[in-house]
C-alpha cells in the first residue's frame, strides 16, 4: 500500500477517535446522571469495557495468528501507557481530591492484577489454568461495580433526569464507541505498517505503537473528560480499563493460543516491572493522602519516558 494512503488512513483514525470520544463521554455522563450512578463507577465499567475493545480485538487476532509477542505487548504495554502516559496527563492537568474508599477497592484490584500477572508469567509462559486466577479477579471487579451501581441507584431513588432522551444518548454512546474502536484500529494497522517499513522489531511494536494506538480511546476519553471537568470519569475509566486489560485479555489470548502463551525476555525483564511500577506510583499516594497531586502526574510521565528510553536502548 502506498505511503500516502497509509498516512491518510492514519489521519482518518485520529479524526474518528476525536469525534467519537466527544460523543462517548457526553453520553456516558448523561447515563450516570439519568440513572443516578456515580460517574466513577460508569467510567470503571461501561466506558472501560468499550474503550478496551481495541486491545481485546488486537491481542485476540495476534494470538490467532501465532504472534504472541504482539498479543502480550499490546495488553501489558497498554496498561503501562494508560497509567504512565494517560493517567499522568490526567493527574497533572486535574489534580483532585478523591475518597480513599472509592479508589481503595479498584486501585487495589489493579495492583493485585499487575502483581499476579508478573508472578504467573515469571517462568516464561502464561498457562490457561493460571489465567483462570486472573479471570477470578475480573469477576470480582464486575461484582464490585454491579454492587456499587445497585447501591447508588437505590440511594438516589427517583429524581429528575437531565435533559436529552435515552434513545439519543444510547445512539451517541454506540456511535462514539464505534468511532473510537474503528479509529484505533486504523491507527494501529497503518502505524504498524509504517513501523515495519522502518524495520522495528515486533515485540517493540507491540508495547509502543500498538499499545499506544489501542490506548488512544482511553487517551481521547481522558482528554475529553479533562475539557469537560469530569475527573472521576477519567480516573475511573483508566483504572477499570487496566483491570480488564490485565485480567481478561491475556487469559483470552492464552485460550486462543491453545492454553499456553509464551512470555519473551523483554516482557519479563522490562515490560512487566515497568507496568507494576507505574501502577504503584498511581495508586499508593492517593491511598495514603486521599489526593491525586500534580507531582504524581509528573512522576508517572517521567517513569513512562524512562521506560521507553530503556526499551529502545536495550531491545531495539
């Protein structure tokens, strides 16, 4: 395919995720207000499930094709990008106070997921039976959110709905989700094609271009949430998306890969430790102080930059 066509498709992907992200956050905020569900919960469930579709699709396709390094790199690299880059931007732009109880449950689950994944993959492979432990964490995550949503709806009672119809906002939500998924796929496909023209190894493509590309829905959702001053929706979306990435995508990929997903030296030595480190930086300070502070955002961005430098220096 000509380079000009690849560039045009890449640009179309950017346009789709920008416009789709705007409609997506508007609709998600309306759903939260209309049904009296906390926006943190909406961000951690509905928004997260939709924005992790690119990662699930890309890793599943890669596993089907036997490209396991790309499947793993996409899932783990997306978490590192979500926390180090996207959450770093969100916290730096919108330092905020948050109830410790609100972040303790989901934040602890994210840390547990990252630690569990590192432990299970330390010997060089993720087996399907080990993946069931990750799926159990995913089940706990879903149960927590259903429970919280039910309590919030019960406590709120009736109440007036915000302006706008349910059908219209469901349509905006669906079209927005479709836009960011299709846009991310265009970016991944054409960004990867450009990288291969430059001779970049597949393992590095997985944790950089593809991981960042499939994280673009979270980035656009976060930037849109920042513009609309929806901090809880932004943080909830990122944490929820990370838990799904760590506990659902790799077990599914292991199942597709006939029960065993081999783990590369790059993942064991650098990708997994980097993922766990940025999760610690993101979760521990607000658990101790009840606040996301601007220095924490800078620390996340700096950690992600160091990770990319080490990746290129050691493995390129």
